[in-house]
């Protein structure tokens, strides 16, 4: 039987996502929607559903890319894209 859950990988993913997502625009949207609607459970449920879908998409893309591209190349490409996006945001281009 395959071991589908690697606790170390789970822990790293969990902590990385928690740290990366703290006080980002997604949380600010959640706070705003919850305050405006007065329906925090609906906002939470919608947020969780959306994040699950986005996560499935990104995990599948990562798994497919890993079959054809070395992890180091994926990591450096992601870093370059992140830096370029940051520069474009600073320059008000996006």
C-alpha cells in the first residue's frame, strides 16, 4: 500500500503556506468581505473552496512540470517570475 502522506512534506507545506499567506491581500479581502457581509461562515467557506481549487491546480502543474523539468530550474524560474512581478508592481505596470 502506498504511503500518501509524508508528515515532513506535509509540515513543510503547511508552515510555508501559513507564513506566506499571513496578512496578504487574500486575508485583507476575507476581513473586508466578512465585515461588509456580516456572514463570516459564508466568507470562510467560499475562501476555503477557492483556495482548495487553486491548490489542486498548482499541485497538478507542479507534478507535471517535475516530470519534464529539474526542480532547481522550477525553483529559479519561480524566483525570477516573483522578482519581475514585484518590480512591475513597484512601477505600477500591473
